[in-house]
C-alpha cells in the first residue's frame, strides 16, 4: 500500500517491537482507511510511523511533486513549528523557535540537513533542489544522540529513491507566469540484472525576476531563477547480504538574487526608494546583485547483513560548495556602499553503524568523524568615505563522536529507550581583518591605522548528550510516549572579530521534555497525532547585524520554549481527504539583558526603558525568540473523481496561516512580519494506464506580500520578500 501522496504525517525515530518480535498488527483496514507509512529515520531499519515515539513529519515524492516543493522552503507550511528564512544565499531553518542566522564561516546551523545520511554542513548548501527523492523527513526537536552534530533544533532527512532492477522513467515539464520553464527527468534500470542498478536524474529551472528595479539604467529583474543539477546512483549487490550504493551529484546557480532590498521605512536621502516602501514587487538599488554558486559531492553507502541480528553500515562522503555574491549593501539607489560575499567549503565525513535487533531489544551504535575547511570573504566598499573593509577568515573544523541508543521491551506494550552520544570538536580560525584607504577611483592606497588585524585560535568543545524515553502501546491504534533529550551545538568563531578576546563564542545546550500521542480512530479513517514539549535552553547563540557587512555572535543567557502541535488527517470518503497542521508556540528569552542593537534600529528604540543608549544594548529578557510565531497552521483538502477505469480528476486546495514573526531580539515592530495567510490550489487530470498527467496549479493565489527575513544592518531596517502569485501548467509522463 502506498503512502498517501498528499498529506504530511507524523512519524518517529524508534523501531517497533511486539510480542514474539513481530510487528504489532491492527484490524484489517477498510477501503477508506488511511495508509500505513513506513519510514527509516531511526537508523535501525524500517518502522511504522504510528508506532514510533518522536515527532516527525514526512513527505512522499508524490506530495513534493504536487506542491512544486523544489527545496526545503516549500515544505515549511506543511510542517508544525517549521520556519524557513534566508540570509543572502543561505538557508535559515528554525524548528519550534530554535534556529540561527549564523550562516558565515565559523558558525553552524541549529537545524541540520542530511541527504542519505550525509550531513550538509553549510547553510548555502541547504537550498539545493530535491533530486530523485523518495521522501523527506523533518524530525522536530533535539536529535542529540543519533544525529548529533549541532542538531539542537532538529534534523531534515532527504532520502533518495533507490535505483530499480526494472526500467522506470519520468519526465515532468512545467510552464508558468514570469516565463517559468522547468524540466525534471529521471531514469532507472538494471545494468546487470540482479546485481547492478543505476539511475540518473536531471533538473533545470528558470524564470524571470519577481521584482522590478525602478532605478533607470540599473540591473532589472531581481529574484529570478537560473539553476539546475544532476544526480547519479549506482547500486551494486554482490551477494544477498551486501549492497553498495555510490552517489554523485552536482548543482549550479547563476541568478540575480534579491537580498535585504525592501526598506520598511524610507531613508531620508532616498526620495525614489521612498515611493515603494511597502511594495515588495519593486526595489530601488543601483549596484549589481548576482550570485554564482557551484556544489556537489560523492558518497559510498555500504550495508552488510552479518546475520539476522546484526547489520553493519558505512557512509563515506566528500562534499564541496562555493558561492560568490555581489550585493547592494545600502539597499538604495545611492552610492553609499556595496559588497562581495564569497565562501568555499570542503567537507569529509565517515560514519559507521552497527544495528542490533532481537525479539525484545533493538538498537544502534556508531562512530562518526567530520572534517571541514572554509575560506570566507566579506568585502564592503564605502565610496563616500573612500574606505573598504575586508574580513577573510579561514576556518577548519574537526569533530568526532561515539553514540549508542537502544530500546528494550519491558512488556509487549511498553518499551524503554536509552541513548547517549559523546562529541568532541576543535574549531580553528585564522582571522584576517583588513581596512583600506581608497582613491577616488576606488583603488586601494594604504591600510587604516591598526590594520590588518590577524590572529588565530583553536578552542575545543565537548559534550555528552543523553536521551531517555518510554512508550506505551495502549491499544492497537493508540500509542503514548514521553522523552527527555539533551541537545548541544558546539561553540564557534566570529568571522569579523577584531580581537582574540571576541573571536570565539561558547556552545549552547538544551534539555527537551516531550510527550506525545499517536492515534487512529473510526476504523483508521481519522489520524490524530499530538505533541507537547518544553525546552530549557542555555547559552543560546545569537547573531546580530551591526552595520553593513559586520555581524557579531554572542551567547544569550537562557531561553524557555514550550508548545503544542497537532497533525490531523481525515479520510472523509474514499474520494475526499482533509488535513490540518497546527502549532502553538511560546518561545522567549528568560535572561538576555545585553542584546546587541543594529545601528539602523537604534533610533527606533530610543526612549524604551529596555534600551541602554550608552552601551548600545537592549534588555530582551521575556521577548520572543526569532522565527517563533505564537501560532501557525494549515488546512487543506483534496477531492478525487474516478471518471473511468483509467482516468481520474483531482482538485486540491490549502490555506496556511502564520501569526506575527520577529527577526530581532528587541521585538521591534519594524523588525517583524505581521500575520498573513497564503492560498494554494491545483487541479489535474490523469490517465493511469498511460502514465500521463496534466495539472493546473497556483501558489499564493491572493498575491499576499510579506517578508520572510529582515535585518537592520543597512541604512534602515529592510527585508527579503516572499514570492508573489505564481501559476502555470505541468505535464508529466511515467514509464
């Protein structure tokens, strides 16, 4: 039975045991019952999501295709408590308010991404398009034991579909407004039947810019698309006990990206830009804004079944990503400043896992090693002052960990889970901060006094992150669970530090306490999964943008985070399905008295009793965390008509809602996005026998304008706009 193609469904991270070692069986489902979903997020084999005790949301390949989910940005609305934002070219992913805009060399994301078990270290690699994906799994909450490295907020697993021993292929062509053209192709089959299978997938997307630049003679059509990639897999099965999968992928991007181009208040000297404040379909900038990015990697995945009780797994990988981003850092048509950001990253990783499965015990133990090198450049030119500031750090990271987690069945219905991971990491930085005097034609003349600033440091961080859990299969279609988990994110380096004393920041820690219920009702036609959680968060790492091209990272003292999530799927009839995703969140700083304040925001905080003008700091205690709206949700539905034995028609629609979202610890209204709702819809006609489908689709149908990210590092607070209304047609064919 296939996973339902249209609904995100809660899953979890532990394997299922029932009496005698067999999977617990439920009553035979009716024709209108919801389908069972099998997932592999536990690192210990396939599990039934309704019988696994952790909050996760899963997306099938069919659902990703239907919703035009090209990358992680497109799944946020369907996942409880998930927020996707961006800084320049990099992803900023937050789950339950836990996320970080620390995207530069020397720091790491709070929500990790894994592609077939390979950790994607840099946020600039987390927006890569999905290619030949079987499913995407979003694990909510700290994953300190099994996934470890920096997964303090959660983990997103992208799982590829395996090459097949029989021929299979698919081609999808999409056309739409803004000149949209996309092709997605996939082919798979046997090279040596029964022994060697291969697959190849290709993706390319282009569309014109979503934003018009009103500056005469300047670059036009910002926020366009021109990117693609390819992916190859070879699966070799030399015996019944061994399978080896080699994967290689490559992607490129050459686009005129938007940055923080939308001023939320006018800059006094910019009379032209003042005419479009609040209009997110237009910008007014004079400097070029382009990004060139390349990335890719290779991996080897080896599985060896030693016997019925033990399986050994090895994942070896090398990856690299680099980008070069030109941007208008003053966000106006004035010649005040402009900049260049670039980064080249290389990473090596190795993981060994040993899976153990007995009638009453199942578990996994492993070793992990990670090495990364980063070369970053952040170059800001200020023509009006004939000055240039360049930070060019080199950073090396070495991380090693040992971990184990197991579940023991005390009774056929009650299991205890215990796990732990020890991580030790060294992060080395060679800082290089330059400041130059420039000539009238902007050629470098000499250094400013006191420059260059150069130093090196190599702090070591370590932590033990345990997990304790219990789950109780109350009835065949109802499970309760509770867990306590410690999460950890290593410390790092301030890429723009001007002294050794301010070079490093400390690790952050979190204790997560979670309870949940996974239930099915009405002969498995109604699925209701509930999760409640409380976080005790210490030493939270917070990045503040102080001025154009200058950011600092510090540790907030403490934070508290609690919430409730619900995922509901109802098969109303055999043709009609409804679903809802709901999240209530209360995430706030409990002790952050010295939050840094960006220069552009200081005038708007003057007079606030929480603002210390002498120090330029703000007491953000009790304020909401960034990317933590109090309420968010989605309601959707789909109706299917079986017109003939071979032809069907469907109509799908959903609406997502998000309450006010803050982007700065001060919780200033100027650094927030008010509540908004977004409508999407699609309708399609399919010929099952011929494998054809034609679909009309529309996203953000009401053309709601809103911002997905904001900073106050320029002349005035500014933001990044969400895509406007888009619509089109898609034709697909399967063989």
